[in-house]
C-alpha cells in the first residue's frame, strides 16, 4: 500500500543564472501545501514557470530562496529520498539511453533494490499502461516514433511506483485516444494507490478530466489555487491569464448568448448534454 | 486541378534497422498536394506521419516508389539543395533542430546558408522574431529556454527562410492554447500568401479547421477529404487513434436521446443547430 507524499513550498523562489546578464526569475514567493493523495493540475502560458514549479515541488531543483518540504522535512541539496518521487520531464524522450525499451523502463526500478521478478512485473505493467505491447520490448528507443518514445519515457516513470508522481505535459505527442487513456490511468492509479499526482498541462479539457485542484501561474507568480471545477468554469479568469477555457465552458457561454435565456453554467459533458436537451425540449 | 507541388507515387518505406517481422513504416502511399493547398496529416502514434514528412524533403528516400517536389525527384542527390530550399521542415522535437548558441544566431543560421545579404538577414530576424514572440529572447541561449520558447525559436528559424512548402510536424505540441491559436493564424497568413502547408497534428481544433484531411493507419492512407466526412464515420475515427470532437460527441449523445440535429463539427455549428 502506497501512501501519498505531502508536499510543501514555503515562500519558495527560483532565479536561473542569478547575477548573470541573462538571469531569469522563474518563480517568486510561492506558498503551497499539497496533501498526500491529491491530484493537482498546473496551468499557465508559455514561460510562466510551470516546469520550474514542478521541479521545485519534486525536490530535484533546489529553490534559490525559501524552502521545499516533503512530509514536513526540508529537502536537502541531495534531493528527495530515493524511490519517493517519479518525474517525467517535458521532453522525456531526451532521457532515453538504454539499448532496448525494456531495459530503459527497468532502469529506474532496477536501482531501488527490488528483486528481479518485481522489476519485471513493474516493467510489464508500465508498458501496458502506456499502450506498448510486447513487440516493443526489444526495440531500440531511438528507432521509435515521437509518440512511442514519449510512452517509453512515461512508462519508465510509472514503473518507479513512487509516492508522488510529477508529470510535465505528459500528453504532448500522444494521439487523442492515448491522451484520454493516460489521463484515466493516472486518475485510477491515484485512487487505487493513494499516490500524490501533480501534472502540468495546457489542455483545459484534459486538466478538467484529471485535476481535483488547479494552480494557475502567470509570469512566475501563482495567480490562482483552488478546486479545479470552479477555476475551470471561470472563463474570464482563464482568459486574463492567456488560457482558453474547456470546450464545455465555451459552449455554455455561446449557448446562453444564442438562446437568450439564462443557462445554468456547466463543466462536464453530461451536464452539457442535459442543458442542451432541456433547451430543445422547452421549444 | 493545378499542378501538384508535392507528389508521392506508390511510395513504401522500411527503416534500415527495423526488426524482422515489423511491417514497413509506409506502404504503397500515393498523394498529390497542389500548390497552395493546406493539408492536415493525422493518425495514431506510429502510423507513419513523420516518416511521410521526412520523404518530402529527401531526408529519406522511398523504396520502392517516387517522391517529387516541384517535379524533381528526391532520388537524385543533385536535386536535394533545391528541394530543401523549397520545403521547410519543422521537426517533432525542437531540441533536435536547434543549432546555434543564441536564439538570434539560430534564426540567422539558415539564412546565412542560403547566402542572403547581412542587412536583409537582420531585417528578417527582427521581423520573424517579433511575429513569433521571441524578440525579447534573441540574445538568450536556446537550451535554457522553456519548452514552448524553444518551439517558437525553431518555427521562427524555418519561416524566416520563406519556403514555398512548409512541413510542420506537431509544431504546437508544447504551446499553450492561446499561442497555439496565434501560431495557426500565422500559418494561415503564410497559406493565404501562397505557401503550401502540410500540418501534422493530434490537436482536434487544428484538425477540424483544416480544408483537407489525410489520415494514415499502419502506414497506409485510409482517408483523404474534408474533415466532416471523416468524423461522420465513427469506426474510422476510432481505428486511427482519434476521438470525435466535442461538438460531435454532444450531437451523438443528443441524438441518442431522440434529439436529431444536422451534423455539427464545431461548437458554433452545434449552438446554431440547437437554437435553430
Ligand atoms: N535553465 C534555465 N536558465 C535560464 N532561464 C531558464 C531556464 N529554464 C527556464 N528558464 C526561464 O524561466 C522561465 C520559466 O520557465 P519554465 O520552463 O518554468 O516555464 P513553463 O511555464 O514550463 O513554460 P512552457 O509552457 O514553455 O514549458 C522562462 O522565462 C524560461 O526562459
Ligand atoms: N528510426 C527508425 N527505425 C526503425 N523504425 C522506425 C524509426 N522511426 C520510426 N520507426 C517506426 O516506423 C513507424 C512509423 O513511425 P513514424 O515516426 O512515421 O510515426 P508517426 O505517425 O509520426 O507517429 P507519432 O505520432 O508517434 O509521431 C512506427 O512503427 C515506428 O516505430
Ligand atoms: Mg515547461
Ligand atoms: Mg511523428
């Protein structure tokens, strides 16, 4: 049974290349507490600090000011405790280096002191979760398509079965069916194992399917933190920060204008169908 | 039909080190793209999209079959310089395409190779950097940029060369939705100015708005036509790894409850149908 990791940022800030001509402030004064087992989404425009925030929370990039805590303990320079976290970078295909897909996915769990059978079980289950059948196991990672490489990268992180998962735009390069599958897998994994899952995304429909809680970043500052449904339904807030609302929210706006009658705002597809059916039945 | 600028004639391709037993990445693909067309190329992961793209600028050569750009075969090495001037490529992974140590030099690189005079290079860098939102980043080192900033840098570098055919392999995969839309508007502008666009994407909004949709499945073309015809075939949609757009899903759910609507592809169409 895996218990989720508690994450905390105490007035954390991050400046890249401090003191140099192109020093960049990526994050400023971030306070944040993530409870064990939460599913948190991070959204924001290009360059707003999403990847930086994810890496700080994961404890793999030390902040230049403030503190990062895991389970209440400050994360030191040495990084998080081995085996506690799994992080999939924005370009995980750049992190593939073994000669076969199976060896690549086994690399992380192989260093956790598990027995061979357990590593093999995890490799198979992670490959299955990312939709790669057995024919991929002996292929060379560099002889795969972009989306296939991304799946291998994700499988390597899932195989760690960590207490907290950090995923940076994990659905980029995946085909639409695989995107939905991955999101559903992550939700399932979170509900079954209790692991904390934090995901950066720019597709609001995907974030809406995934997140219980949403953080919105803009220019290195956290401008919103709250239950995901409320924030995702707030088209004005999202647009103010360069984001497009989910399709259902856009639809709600269009329909209440066109039908010139008040329509209860909706977020899920079922609610949308319900609302439209009522309009049609009312005529 | 106007003269095609890109032609694939019964093209197949198998990667040199593909393990025994794996089918070819492309089999018997024929495709004509007319000057000034906009084609969205879609399909599941591994269906052959990037392979097809690599055939278009002679990076790989078909066997058997023939790839022609502006009437010139990619099989003749003497044609390759001209072909690569004609066809600008944006690859799937921006890291693989960044060559210089500053954003400005990266955009300049291709222009210098084409022998463009220095003051014209300056002008083009400034213009494209502004259009692609990287004007503030010109002095920065590309490898230290965010994912989306890298992607914009690569795009600016290719568009600055003003190729007549632009092949874009998932160019907006790391951009936020507003930047995605802005980028698409830029591409539409180039298209209206006469460029031919081949656009590989997994993003629904980019797919439904394309004038022509070509879908690949296991290395073969299984659909070539308007997006509307594609999404009216649920089995085809599913077997190519795509999901129906939101407007289609909602129309279908409404139909299941006895509310038949004219087929809607976009939310605007859906609203019109509901309120009609
Ligand atoms: N290694 C680095 N050195 C210098 N500046 C950096 C570095 N990494 C990121 N930055 C800068 O820090 C800011 C935040 O970057 P970050 O990668 O966190 O953004 P992001 O929100 O993830 O963007 P994207 O959506 O494009 O991935 C950007 O302005 C970026 O240019
Ligand atoms: N260098 C290579 N060597 C061997 N096989 C390859 C190589 N590159 C791709 N393949 C295989 O060729 C097929 C087509 O790959 P391609 O990259 O064209 O797919 P794609 O449609 O672009 O997929 P994606 O959406 O994942 O980018 C896949 O089965 C892939 O595994
Ligand atoms: Mg990022
Ligand atoms: Mg590809």
